[in-house]
C-alpha cells in the first residue's frame, strides 16, 4: 500500500493487544506509512527500556515497516544528540511506550528531540502514539499518580506538567480497569478549562487534527467536561474532604464513536445517510 497521509496522535489507555489482532498497533503502523514506515520507538518511560523497546521493534518490523529504531534515551543529554534529532526529523511515526510518566517527562521534556516530535505531530507530519505512561504525558498538565476507588478529593491525585502535545486535554489511562473515575474528577475540577479524557485498556483516543476525537479498540473513552460547571467547593475544603461539583458533563464513547473537541459535543451517526455524522446536541 502507498504511504498513508492520514496521520494522527494516538492516545492509548495501555495494555493494547500485542499478540492477536493488534488492531491499535496495526492502525499506528498504517498511519505511519505501512511498508514505507520509519518508526522511532522511545521506551524512556520503562525501567527495562531495551526489553520493551525490542518487543515493539519486533512487532512493527513483523508488520512490514521499512525501519524501526529503538531510541533508548536514558539521560537528558541524549536528547541533544544530532543523530537522534535527525532521525525524529525524518521518521514517519513515533511510539512512546508505557512505564513511569514522571520518568518519561524527566528525560524528554524541553529537549530538542521532544521539541521536534511535538512540533511534527502537531503539524500532522508524523503519527505519534503513546500508551499508558506515554498517553499520560500528552497534555500540558499531567496526572503523575494517585489513588482510586474513593470519593473525589484533593489527596486522590498528584499533578505535574506534561509534554504539551495536546494542550487542551488531561489524560488518565487504564481508566475503568483501575477504577480511576474519581481520580480524573479530582484532577479536572482544579483545571476547569481542560477536558478530562479517561481511556480504558486496549482502547485508543485518536486525534486527527480536524478537531474530532475518534475511538478505537475494545473499551471506552470517558470524557469529563467541566466547561459548564456551576459550583465546586474545591477551594474551601481540606485535602481529604470530599469534593462537590455541580453540572459536570459526562460522555462515554465506545469504538466508532466521535467527539467534536471544539464544540464539546458527541457526534452520532445519521443512519439515514450512512456517511454523515450529526451533533448529538442538534437531535
């Protein structure tokens, strides 16, 4: 097949299928150019970068990629290396593996290599995918850690800065699998200009640059929109006190669903005209 021009930023909730259909990884492969793909694998989030990097290298080469290189950046100084800058300037796809998002940001934030990757991804020149920790870093603000399964409260989430690839979102991953709804609510109430994006395992939120989010995979993407929030007590309570939030909007999208990020509305298929999509709010 010819090289794809349908580039995207693929935000994957972790634990994507690596053994059977590999649908999400295969979509990344085709969007990176298929048999013309030249892929940079960055396993910096992992404590075993060579092991995890080699696993993805085997997968993408097995799919037929022209080239896949593991860029084992384990020191910030490597982000200045001309040969790594050259490769990410010329490759067609970049894949950020899982691991520890704090480690990933600590090694890559504000380095020339990441500046190139971010610029090219935002310009639609490459397909960029991040899974698990590689998904968590996508926004300007990032969930660094926290708990699960409690009522929303300040102590449930630790926040820091992300890599700013999709500035307007705040991502949490392994979402329903690890019961992180309260964690994402706790994060988003303190950042009410952002959209909270919770992504289940083996599921991908796909951003194509047209302002539309699409869902791939076996789980769901949960969107928390605080844009019309009418009340919160977050400024007046202690660290472990329950948060109160009024008029949060919640959307749950499964495979094939779409969401307009500019209008902040879900799109639903108009089955009278199979190729068209309508804003849910218009029905």
